[in-house]
C-alpha cells in the first residue's frame, strides 16, 4: 500500500493528465449511454415528465391549492396555464430532443461521474479519507437528486405558472417556443441540483485551506445577498418565489458552516496525534 501511494505521488503532470483523460472518457461514456436510453424513451421523457408542469393538474399546483383552501381561500388554485407550444425552426425539435437526452443522461449518470471524480482525487487523500468513498458518493448523489427534484417540483412550476400567465397586453398571444420551455425546465432542475452540492464544495474548500468556519460566518450577510441573486436568476421575478427558493439554499449554507467546523476539528485532531 505504501509503495502504491509513493508511486501515485511520483506521477508526472502528464501522467495525471492522462489519468484524468480516462476518467473523463468513462464519465462521458456513461452519460451518453444513459442519453441514448433517454433518447429512445422520447414519449415518456417529454409527455410524462417535461410537459407535466404545463398542466393545471400537476402535483405542485394541487398541493398549493390544498394549502390555500386550509386558509379558507382558493387564491393559489390554478385552473389553466394559458399558453401553447410551437416550433419555429426546422431543426428545433430534434435539437431539443438531443440536448434533453444528454441532460437526462448526465442526471442519471451523476453517481458514476462523482465516483470517477473521487477516484481521480483519492490518491491525494489520507487512507482513512479514502475509506469514506461510499459515503461521499451517496451524500453527493443524494444532495444532487434532491436538488433536481426541488428544481422540478418547485422552481419549474413557479416559473411556468408566473411566466405562462404574465402578459403585457391582451392582444399578445401566448405561443411559447418549444426550446424556451424545455430550456427553462432543464436549467431550473439542473441548476438546483448543482446548487445543492454546496456542502460538498465547502468540504473540499475547507480541506484545501481556502475557507474556514469563521470566514463563512463573517460573510454570512454577503452570502444572503448572493443567495437572493441566485434565487432571482432561477425563479420568476416575484419575492415569494425567491424566498421559497432562497430558504433551502441558506439552510445548505448553514450546513456548510457545520461541515467546515468538523473538517477543521478533524484536522486539528490529526495534528495533535502526529505531534
């Protein structure tokens, strides 16, 4: 084991680039494999999943309606989202199909991509940290999938409902291009999934000594501003939607502070043991 670690440490820069290349090749292969499956399952992907937030019967709209009724009003109940889809470019539908399949492939293959990432960085970690591979894969994947579901079931419906009903004048018809709608669903879900990886990012930044718990606490107010900006980017421009999206992101920020504390605590413990 010691000889293996020594050999890994003695690898040249080009050797590391070669290793990284094969990790990227395997990750890309996994993404495209699942993308092909998603491409074949066109009807299910589009009609059952992607077009579902367009319907007033979508689970999120029904949930908000039931919550509204508990307060004696039907103000949050949605009966119709008045817009139709159209395709204006010859290759638009095919292009949307391709990029949607790749996005779905990346989402499904995410645990494998994270596994490849872990294998690339693991030679630079302690033996005890290497044993945490399974926990890293599970937690990273779980956070990502929760983020994707959060984006699909909350951010996307809020955006579709607000933008689909918004109008500057009654003479303007609501004919939405297929590409713009699918792009909204994809970006909302994927962006939310990546944002939910914040605790993992903070863990590695703390391990590299780039941030500390004190740093995160000191700039908590600044982080709140950044969170609100992110929420404004991935949600409709209304304060309620931004708050709904901003709350879990701030919770993740607080979790990141706790994780950073634990990393620093473990590092100090190791230093005392080696002293």
